[in-house]
């Protein structure tokens, strides 16, 4: 283990940044915190979570796929792929770190999405233990340990130091390049870990029960009457999907200017009415079906296809952002109550 | 250019055939003049007109057709409107093949086959039917029941008349919804016609058509005593990637683009009714 004094964090960031692009959580002018490239003026956001998840680093909201030059002679393909350089993503919390595993199972499954794969390969993920988990946090329900988050490097912070534990070859390579890191006091990092564990035991959502959801539960849950009531006030705004670290649905659209066409993909939401609309019909005609799809996907369909793994990490962002205060915890609990 | 499954290749529309007032069949070859890729009957491909959009279509030609891929396409939206306005020699983009396809070399082998199609629903079955005709000795009896609104709406009518109807061991039963002067064949809806024909329940059924045709034909087949695991259909839902990643063509835990589009009815019984 390594460590560095908190008053030398800027030196650490400068050293990483000299080697490759460094993204850290920073507070923006509008008050939101987001991952942004480090600069000498940048300050590490010390709050718990960024407004949007860390998935943007691998699955950006908008991304060019390919271009076309269209003329009388025909169509010519144009390479519009962004060049991906090695980068370090610092300050990822345990919930977002798990979301990368969940996204990997979609994008890295055959046939591999090379846009996503390139970014994953280029990234070194440095995670940070959650000193102050919030009342909206329920990652522990999904077996995530926020006191020791997974990542290429795991970090802990106390009032004086940042403790630095490389876990993978990528993490060790980064560590070796950072000569300013000192020998770490494992006992002090351990104390931080234990303090976090104590907080976790007091969180209001710690006893969220998941026994009634998960793989194989389609028949038991699909036709439940609770869906109509739960979805009644849903505005279909899609805010939940946009802040969600595991939502991975995307649209492919085109932008036409002159003789060239730029084909890009962008985030989409199953909460939107045109998501499944076809000239031949609409399999999810009302918000109830669309609402049900989102939660069934995270709680049943994804687990069905991915060895029981849930596609929710308990980050609580949707609990904070939903304008009608609906969220996955309420859905899980309502389905539990209705389960005899 | 670095490849990716979402980056298509350029295709040339080498030939366009007018099938019905709203269906045309497009022959597509690569820039090298060859068939863009190999496929299994029932598989699909993404065709696009850059600047207009990309959409998924069933490959209508049989894999045994060595020179090209064909797509019978009904005019019903942005991309299809544009395709219908094309002239031979123009280019599109193409990627694929996608989906599981029909089990022509496994579950269908040695079986008596009953094809039931309505309207443009013949398109995905056309590939299977011609594959089975090419390898005729691998299959038993072949019956085809095909219906459309009118004689003019029968897709592939010339090929049916000139090739299928004259072939030994293939029984083609055509029907149209309403009487018309130049038609002396059967008149009536496909579900009723199938019941009238009372096919042997040992036949493997392959069905594609409008949802209402599927629903009532399935009901009729159940009454006749057909097992649900002997009836196949092919589905379509909106798709963007066709790779199981964009997240919109699922029915429960199954993605139509990669787990389908071909399903048996006993498999569909396990899925939620959302298609």
C-alpha cells in the first residue's frame, strides 16, 4: 500500500496528468459535480457522488459511429471514430465501479462493441471508498462493498492522507510511475474501512429485500397489478435512465449536412413512447408497459441473461432525480408487499 | 478504417422487381459485384439509405442463391419510401446477417413442412421455401398456403406460378380475401383455408403474416391437434443495433435480434405477451 498527504493531492494529480489524461469529480458552476479533465485550477469534489454516473467515460452520451459522403456516384464511408488515448478515471465510487462490470457484459459480449472496448482498454480506474454513504445509498443490497471498492487501484481517505492500493497490472503500472507516493500505513486505511462499515449498518435502505425479484421471476411479476399504480404518475421524462450508471440503451441517428451524413449513437430511454414504435405497431403502448420494462429489465431480464447479476448498483441517483419521487426502491418494496 | 459491427458495408441495388402495388424486391450486391455475405434462411440484414435511416429487413433470397441477396420490401415508412423511389445502380449500406434463422438443417430435416403466409409475410418464408426446394430430397412433403388481399397483392406471384406450382411434391394453395373477375382460385382468409385443408398434424408448420392471421391460424391448428412445439414463426420489433445491445427489441429476457427472430410457439408461451 502507498499513501500521500491530502495537501499534496494536487501534486499527485499533476503527476498522473503528466502521464495521461486524468478525469476527477469536480463541482461545476451550476452546482452539479461531474467527472472532468484535471487542470491546475481543478479541485477534487469531496461530496459522495457525481450527478451523472461515471459511465460517460466509456459510453458517452453522443458518439460518432461512421460518416458517409453521398453523391451521384454513390456512397463513401468516412472514418469519424474519435481517437482514444490512455486515461485515468479517479474517484470512482463502488457503485459506479460495479456498473462497469454490468456494462461490460453487454458491450463486450460478442460481437464486441469496439468503441466501448477501446475506452475500457485505455482506462485505469482508481476508486475511492465512500466515507459518508448517504441515506439514498443501497449498494450493499447488491453485494457491493463501498468501504473497499473494486478497481485497478482502491483508495481510502482520512483527514490527513489518501491511501492507495493497486489491485491489477494496470493499477500497478500507474503506481510505479508515481514516485511521489510514500509507503502506506495499512492500519490507518483499515480504520477508514471500519468506520465506513459502521455507517453502512445504520443506513435506512440497508435491509432492502431482493428475494422476490431476480432471474426466473418474469411470470411471477410481469402481470402484477402494482405496475399500473406505480407508473400512474410517471412523466416519461427519462431522467432516471440518464443518471443511471447501468442504463445502456441507445439510439442510432443521423445528422445530414450538405453531401455528408454523420451517423452517431446517443443514449435513449425505454421510458420514451417512440422507443419501440414501429410502422407496424407499438408493443408498449402506454407508460405502464414502458415503466414495467425498465424495472423488469434491471431486476429480472438482465439477471436472467447474466447469471443472476442485477442491473442496479444502488447508487440512489434515481431516488434523488425523479421529479415524481418514484424509484426502484419503491418498486422493489411494492412488489414485495404484493407477494403473498 | 477500423471495423465495428455497427459500421456497414456499401451495397449496390443491382435489380428492382415490382411485386405488388406496395411491394418491391431489391437485389443487393457488394461493390465487388459479389453477394455481400452468407446467411441462413430466416436471418435479417440492416439496410440503410444514409441521411434517411437504417432499418432491419428479412433476407428473402435463399442461401443457395450464389450471386446476390434479395429483399422483398413493403412501402410503409421513411426508409422503405426511399427504397421504393430508387433506381437500379444506386447504392445503399448493408450489414448482417442477424438472428438465428430457421433450423433448416436440424429440426426441419426429414420433416413434412407446411408453410402458412399472409401478404408480405411470405418474404421471410421465401428464403426457407427455396432452400427446401433446392435440397428437395432432405425434406418430406411441402405444402404452402399463401393468401393476400387480392391477386395483385400476392408477392412473388410470377415465381409461384412458373416454378412452385409446376414442381412435383410441392402443393401450393393460394387464396385471396375477396372474389375478383380474373381469379378462379380459392377465396377466403388464410386461417379458414388452413382448417379446410385439414393438414396432417405431424407436419412442421412455418408461419408468418399479420398478427391477426397468426392468431387465428394458430387457433385453428390447435383445434386440429397440432403441437405448439411443431409451429414456428418469425417476429419483428423495432431495432437499432441488431446486436443485442441497443435494448429495444426484447420480449422479456429474449432479444428478437439475436435470440430470434425465429421462435417456436412453445418458446413464445414462456415469454410475456409484449410483441
